[in-house]
């Protein structure tokens, strides 16, 4: 059933995102071609030069709009699940976690597509052909592992960001007709609380390190002799932390949707 939900999510979001993306892609191609054609021409008229600059600026703004639209559409999909659409979708014989998973997987997939799309448009805007290459053969095994961990970390950051908005929507849904305002207020309050908790975590970790100074000193000296291992451990630690944050967000969202569901 998860695959059917995913298919539905992709089709629904694509109706909005694909036309916008194709339009901006064509605009990027037009700006890049114009730049290439006018590059060898000396002493361009001021009006034409200004037109070229304005077109390039419009493309940059359009790219920002595409990224914002991608984020807004995917958050809206979850927000609508807690409203009128929830009466239909949540009546299906599907566990709540599959609804959350379908929304999150679709959102993260669009984020990856948007990342590649951004590079494609930038190349076209510069009047160059798209260049996608992977330099894996020339990398050391440690560098490959770090690259994989870095890519996984970026994907986790996207997932945590979406889950944060989902959680705010789920909390805001408890306030009925004022759920949009409550969701916005919850976002700022939750962000402030999480910053305080993160600062406390850093303080406790630093205090523990001072109390066990001899152990940590030996550990850091070992890492100084192996910078590659230090970088790998740091990235792995960040990934574990992000996984824990995502798990907490997911658990609270699922509990609210299972036990405290209040469709507006």
C-alpha cells in the first residue's frame, strides 16, 4: 500500500512542480543561449546589455521560487492530510506511519531532484552543457566513505527539516480552526526549545569531557594521528544525532495522529 500512496503523492505534487520546473528550465536555456550569442559581440548597446542582465536576474529569482515551491507543496501535502483530505485518506486501511512515510519519501525525493535540477539550470544559465561526473576512481577509500556519510547527512537534514514542519502541523491541528496560526507559532516556539536543548546537550557533553579528561585526551591524540578517521567519526556522529532527532519527531507525529487526531 505504501507504493500506491507514493505513486499518488508523486502524481499530485508533479502536477504543480513539473510545469514550474520546465518553465524555469526553458528560461535558463534562453538566458544561456543569449549570453553565448552576445558574448563575442563587442560594444553591445546598453539596452541589450541591461536586458541580458535582467533576464539572468529573473532566472536566479525563478530558481529560488522553484526551491520554495518544492518545499511549500510538500509541506502543504501533509498539512492537508490533517484537514478535509484526512477524512478520505485516513479512512483507508493503511497504518498512520505509511502516510507519514509516503509524504516524507516524496518530499525528500523532490529535494534530491531539486538539487540536481539547480546544477542543471546553473550550467544552462552559464551557457554550458550540463556536467555531471563522479570522481570516485581517484578517491581514497576513506574519502569515499566520508562522501557517502556527507551525502547521507544532507539527506537527513532535509528529512529532519520536513519532520519539524510536520510536527508543527500536527501540533497546530489540535487547535481546530486556528490550526494554521497555531502551526506557525509552534514552529518558532519549538525551534527555540530545541535550541535550548541542543545548548544543554553541548554543555553536558563538554562537562563530561572535562570530567573524563584523561580518556578524551588519549582519544583525541589518536585522532590527531589519523585525520581521515577523525572526519569519518565526526560525520558518523552527526548522522547518528540526526537519526535520533528524526526518530523523536516521527514518534511524536505518529502519536498525535494516532491518539490525538483532530481533523479541521
